[in-house]
């Protein structure tokens, strides 16, 4: 399990204690976790994807659709940060929920390709 690092910013009450953030350790942990997710996803059958997850009312397909959609939405936020042009994370809460619901019932063959490209 990864560790959580506290990143201080110039808005902290003690700016002199701010440490530059080194993304390398976090990037390595994210890459490893992503590889585990993809490796696990490739082993799932359609029945596995459609089975209930640990989240009430969500199948594993809901979780996979959420992970893929959330990754895409974070790219949208990064675009906003890079350009200064407002790009909300999702068009609306309803659009987010509808996209998750639409992808939740997809078979494994349609779930797999979405994750690495997200």
C-alpha cells in the first residue's frame, strides 16, 4: 500500500516550511497501481464484471466505468489548469452518473480498452 505525502503550499501558515514536491515516488506508485488494475481487469469474465462490487448498488462494471471516466475527467481539469480556459470536470453530475451507468453493463471486451486510454 502506498504512503500519503503531505504537500505544503505557499498558502500554509508557515511558508518557510514548504518543501518542493517530488512527483517521482508518487508517479511510480501510480504506475504500479495502474498496472495491477489493468492486470486484474484482463482476468475478469463478463460475469465477473457484472457481479456486485463492494459499493452498494454498483457492479464491478460500474467501478470500472467510473475509474475510466474519472481519469478522463482529470485530463479535462489539467487542460483547464494548463490553458486557463475553464473546463469543468464533468458537464454535470447527471452526465457523470449517466456515463457510469451506460458503461457499467458493457462486457469485459469493451471495458478493457477504455482503461489504458484513460
